[in-house]
């Protein structure tokens, strides 16, 4: 079992180029291409304004190639990516296509694209149908992800697209294409109030499950912490993945864990993440 991690949390402090290098040196087998800075949604004006980040400029593909080469020079590859979000307004389409292009350029084969939290499987399918021809042209699969909303009155998460096994399977079936797969966010699945547990969702998704976002929490809030620091039963999660013969990567999205690390000690944090991911991979291998 190969291990990977997102690079956005480290890149906020040390930049993407250094983040890829340190992810490799920490012992990961791959890096997950985070593209959130490609465009940042302006909630007040309901637009996606231009970004000063290289991914938002004209030379975005050159930037993706540069990161790919840094990875290769250090012995790792890009396994998957995460497109910008939220997927609320038509303006996002150009950036989602750009994310697919960058995924292919970096060498990844899956791009995670969030569904609209409050749309039905059939409504979300229209967005994915619109993107799939472009994705196929670039040899990149699109993965949808289980989401959540928040109920202030109950002080817990509430239903959103793909939050339950039933909703997730309906999203997959509504598109029904081999280039459309599932990315299960383990932390989201374990949040009180919305999902029905990672183990149930893994078994329901079966072969559709081809990517993961792994992180830990208190089974209440979306904390995105390092595995084995919270309340999630990873032994049960790994066992369920083994039962369905999961053949994807173990990819961490414990992005808030690195918030406590400065540029000077960032490598220590990334090494801790790699150790937790390797522990999960070893658990999988011995089953």
C-alpha cells in the first residue's frame, strides 16, 4: 500500500515546491496536488476573482510541470489532486477544467471535484456530465466526495451531498461512467449528525471507491487532524478497505495538523504525518 498527502497545508508556509520536496524526503510515495489557491471564492460578491497564484495565471501548466519534476527528482509522483471549490456558480467551470489539465500535467490520474452540497444526485450529475468529456480527453478520472453542512441549533453536522451511503451511491449511479469514481473523506464520514460511518460507506461504495482523504477528529467536528490522535476507529476502517480489496492510495488530508508548525520545523510535522500514514498502510498489509 502506497501513501500520499495533500501539500496545501505545508505550502501555505513554505510554498508548493518545497512542500513536494519535503513530502518526498519524509517518506511519502506521492503528493496530492491541492489547487485551492487557483481561485478563491468571494462569498460577498458571489464570484471567483482572479488569483495572483501561479495556478491562477497564464503559466499554470508550467507550474504543474515544475512540481511534477521536483517530485520525480525526489523519487515520488503525483497520485491525485483536489480542484478548487465551492461548486456553486457557473464561473467555476473554467477553473475545474484547469484543475483537470494540471492534474494530467503533474501526472495524477484522479481529480477530486466537490459536488454542490445542496443539490440532488441528478442535479450534481449535470455538472459532472459537462466536465467528463474534457477529463477523458486528458486521461483523468473525476472523483466526487462526501460533504456536510452544519446545524447551528443542534450544534452538529447535517446532511449534504454524498454524506450517507445511499446518497453517495446515488451520485455514482446517476453518472454511471468509469471515469467517475468516489473519494471517501474518512473524517467527514465520521462526523456526528450527517454521515453513517466510514465503514458502512466503504462497504456500500465497493469498487467505486478509488481515492481517500484520511484524517482524524472527535467524531463531531471536521478537525482534519493526524490519524490516531482522535476518536476514529482506524482498525475498523482499514479492515473494511481490505474487505473490498481497495486498490487506491492511502492519502492524508490532515491539513490542520501542520498549522502548529513553522517553516523551521515543518519537516518534523510532515515526518509525523508520514509515520501515521505508514502505520495505516502496514495495518492494511498485514490483514
